[in-house]
């Protein structure tokens, strides 16, 4: 069986769950990158009703997103995934 060079070995990430030391902002970043790609910070900040500098400060460890911010990103991610799924079935 051939493997793509770009794919990590299956054991590289453990069982696929997020790291135990994942910060709250890492959850937002992970979802934001999946939704918006490389330039995710601006759209995520807009989704959350914050200036992009707020998200950048979180990433630097200066402050942390609220539980409401995390819950909202999870909801937005689920909604986008559902919309994409519906469009794929058309």
C-alpha cells in the first residue's frame, strides 16, 4: 500500500482526539481554520463580534475566549458542515 508523503503516520496523532492541553483559543482556531482556511482570524473575529486584534491577543496568551465564544464557534462549525452536506447531496 502506498501512502502520500503529505499524510502523517496514523500513530502520529494518537487516537485522533485533541491534545489534552488544548487551550480554549485552540478550539476556536481549529474550527476557524476548518471553516475559513489560512486567513481564518478575521472571519472568526467577525463571527464572534470581536475585533481581529482580540483573537490575535488570545493566540498570544493575552486573555482567553469566553465559553459563549467557544459555544458559538462550535455551533457555526456544525451549521456550516450541515449546509455543505446538504449541498453535496443535491
